[in-house]
């Protein structure tokens, strides 16, 4: 069984790490750990107020100042304009991005739409991150990275196993199941992460090595706000009680749940790997490299999703 912990992360002085959803749960913990190792962490959050509060908490816990730096910026993944403005701001102020953690997400909420008219779980969890990664491609390309490569780390979930692609209704206009939509958004995260790695590999074969690795991960069952937001949006007070109890009994601490993301970002893991907890049913414990379900490695679905995402977001990768 793996015993890897965040203590084994290398120093990250001089590195720039972007974390989406950095104000809460796994993003918050990741920000704390990266900054403790000396990185400049760009906290890409939809609420600057909540992000500044989180940054204050991280600094206070560290005794007043972190080893690295915290840079709070607005990035609402439910708005392609917000994602583009965030990326423009970063390009103006930074020369390179060494690690991008595509972490933010929403789970099993009632059907709603993003500013651009996409179903919110698909739009935020997948399309927002697809657009963000594409916009940041040049900054990733310019980075020295970690172990020679910049990293794109995409946070999926064991729930990808419940996901099914239906390219005739990606935005759930015909019918909507909130858990099915969550599963599909998390399967989309994996199809994207592996397709990105294949395209990077192909560029490498043609001698145009962008020096970027794409790695996927999932945190197991971790006690965060994710489940509480699901309950709050359901409008069912009993669900809130149930989710809180389940989190308390089954959820692991965010300090452990974040380890797969940290491992994917900083160890010499292969591009295209899937990092998950190595303990009970891959829902708990320290990180290990595993395998996601067969559907997530379907190349035809990955190609179709990439083409749809390019058109839907109007973001082209040079791959
Ligand atoms: N916790 C688990 O057991 C578990 C299991 C499997 C996978 N995951 C995955 O882990 C990731 C992180 O979740 P978490 O557990 O840390 O939950 P969390 O505590 O609820 O954090 C989610 C983060 O995403 C942000 N977010 C939501 N919508 C956004 C948007 N439109 N634009 C930008 N940011 C947005 C939230 O911002 P606000 O605070 O402003 O809402 C929050 O910072 C998610 O991708 C989730 O699917 C979690």
C-alpha cells in the first residue's frame, strides 16, 4: 500500500501553480501545500471574496505568511468570457505556468445553464477547464515545469464509472439526471486528460515537444463542501443531514484526499496516468497509479468530445 504524503513533495520555489476552485475543499488544501513548498499559487476562483478569505486562512495557519505566494484571481468556469479574461490577465503578469490543476467542480445539482448556455455540470467541470487549458497552453509550453515538463492535472472522480457519453444530447436538453450528468462530466474530464496526453505525445513524435504532461486523478471520498452544496441545492433538508453524516463517517480528510492531485503534479508520474487513493475500494488512502474504466480510454469518444469542445468554446489548441 502506498505511503506517499505531501511531505515528499519537492521544493517548488520559483514555480507557478494555478489551482481552480482554490478557496474550498481539495483546491484549498492543494493551495496550502503548494504554497508551503515555496510555489506561487494562483487561486483561480469564481468569488474573489471567498478566495481572499481562504488566502487569509492559509496565511494565518502558516503563522502569518506562506513560504511561497498566493495570488487571488477571478475565474468563473461557468463563463467563457471570465475564463478568457483570467487567462489574459495571467499572460500579462506571468511568463510561464508550471502546473495547472483543473480541480473546481460541482456535483449533482438541479439542471441549470452556464452563461454560455451549457448544462452547468458539463459546462463547469469539463468545458470551462477545456477552455482554460487551451488559453494557458502557451504559458505551460513556456514553463520549465517539474521534472522537465509542465503539468496539466485534471481532477476526475470514481463517479466517472457511472458516466455515459451521448453526443446527441451533451447538454441534457432532452432529459436530465443530476447524478448521470455528474458521472458524464467526470468521464469527460478523463477523456479530455487522456486525449490531451495523446496529442502532446504526437507533437513530441513530430519534434515539436511542448514539454507538457497531462495527468488525471481522483480524490476518493473526501469530506468537503461538494456534498453539502449538492444537498443545499436539492432543497431537501434531510439530504443535508444525510450528507453531513455520510461525510463524517465515510469521508477522508481533505489533507489526504488532495494527495492524488499533489502526486500527479509533482512526482515523476507518466503522462496519461490516473492517480487514485490506494486504500479501500480506491476511495481512501494515499495515492497510487491505477486505471480508470474502459470507457475513459475510448479514443473515438475522446476525439468527438475534443472536436465538440473546440467548437463549443471556440478555443483551439496548437495540437
Ligand atoms: N470530495 C469528494 O469526495 C470528491 C470525490 C470525487 C471527485 N471530487 C472532485 O474534486 C473537485 C473539488 O471538489 P471538492 O470536493 O473540493 O468540493 P468543494 O469543497 O465544493 O470545492 C469545489 C470548488 O469548485 C469551485 N467552483 C464551483 N463552481 C465553479 C465555477 N463556476 N467556477 C469556478 N469555480 C467553481 C467552488 O467554488 P465556490 O466555493 O465559490 O462554490 C469550490 O472552490 C471537484 O472536481 C469534484 O468533482 C471530489
